[in-house]
């Protein structure tokens, strides 16, 4: 009886290990992607604020190009929506003050 339980355990444990390792890889991948997204958002926000400081309240095309150039230099690719969201967030913070 004890031998058959040990044989069953030898079959089940490797399967459980594979499932657990798969779950851990997925969790680590999700966590890493979240950190990358937060870092990218922070960089875009920083570049938008720097562009505002550099070019002032007007000159939207120059500010947009400044942000794109900074992102390209860093090798970060984001869509226009991410930049616009950062501008919106910055403007929103200024309104609250």
C-alpha cells in the first residue's frame, strides 16, 4: 500500500511543480510589465514637463517634437495617446493648484 502511494506521489509532484513554475513565470512577467509601464509613464510625464518648461505655454508642435525626440533617444516607443494623457495629467495638476 505504501509503495503504491509513493508511486502516485512520484507522478503527481512533477506535474504540480510544472504548474507552479508556469504560474510563477506568468506572475513575474506580469509584474515586470507593470514596472516597465510605470517607468515609461514617468519618463513621458517628465519629458512633457521639461518641454513645457523649455518652450512655455504655446509652441505645441515644438513641445510634442521635444517629447518624441527624448523618447526616441531613450528607445521608448509610445503612441500619441500616451503623450496626450501626460499633457492632460500635467494640465489637470496645474488647475488644481
